[in-house]
């Protein structure tokens, strides 16, 4: 079931959108502020965000900017403002679409389905393994829908290993592929990053020690039993 984060300070609007979407098979997660939305996405994943513009404290434009700092999740901006400059501003902050109030259920569903169709090729690039999801388009790593915060190099290392199960990579190969043999980069850099990956995934509950294994004197591999 696809999950949709509904961000609106008006409870009536959150309930109305949920009423439209729930019968269509969407899981609706309502939050009442931009701050709540950002915190949610830092710890969990969803397939789409419906984001109201006119909210107190953190408006929709600022919320969209904050989300785009770490996620490419599709965003539909929702507002009563119809001025073209506001629409352009919404799209320029990283929104994927813009719907003005009032709207009907048919229009909202059509917009959502259009976004999912456009995103299908990107979604197909996601690699899933025993609850672990590695998504190169949103640059996100998650386990059982909870985001695992990793650095870009750690993310690239996980992706390389998980895409080539049971293949042993030497430290030199990993340095060449991930770092491009940058000056000053040494073999122990790989060991440090692997240790960090193990710690983060272990803390997330993923059985990393069963899969990310050390081949002593050689390097590392992603093992599938």
C-alpha cells in the first residue's frame, strides 16, 4: 500500500483528503505542521507528500525547501492562492505539482496517479533486500520503512556491494570505484566506512553481520546465504 503524507494545519482539510484517498487504497499519514513533516521524513519513508502552503511558523515553501535538502519524495503543493507567481514559486522550490483549492477528488487522484507514472522508472531502480531499501534517486537507505542516515560515500558503498552479491571487492577496487583514487585516501578509509555502515545498520535492526562480511587479507563482500 502506498503511503501519502498529508501536511495541513487544518484538521478538516486533512480529514477530507484522507476521505478521498483511503478508499483508493492509499495509506494516509496526517501531520499538522511543516516541522512535523520534516521530522517524519527524516525517520520514515512515504511515496508522496501533499503539502499545504499557508501554514503558521513554517509555510509550505520553506517546508518543501527543507525536505529537498535530504529527499526527492514527490510533493504536491496545495493552496487557495491562484496567483501565477505563487505557482512558479512552489514549483521552483522543488514541488512536483500544484493544486489550488477548492478541488475535487477526481482531480487530486489524477494528479497523484500522474506523478506515480512519471516516477515509475525511478522506483524501478530501488534495490530491496530483506526489508532494506537502497534508492539511488532519492539517495535514501531505509530498513523496514525507517530511514538510515548514511554519508554519500557510505551510501555508494552499500549500493555497490548489494548490487553484486557474493562478489569480493578488494580495498583497492573499492577505493578506485567509490573515491576514484583521490589523493590521500588510504585502505583504512574503507575499513572506517565499512565499520560505520555496520554500526548504523546494526542499530537500525538489520542483520548486517550476516551479509556484509570481511574476507580477511582481501576486502569485503555482500553475502547471500
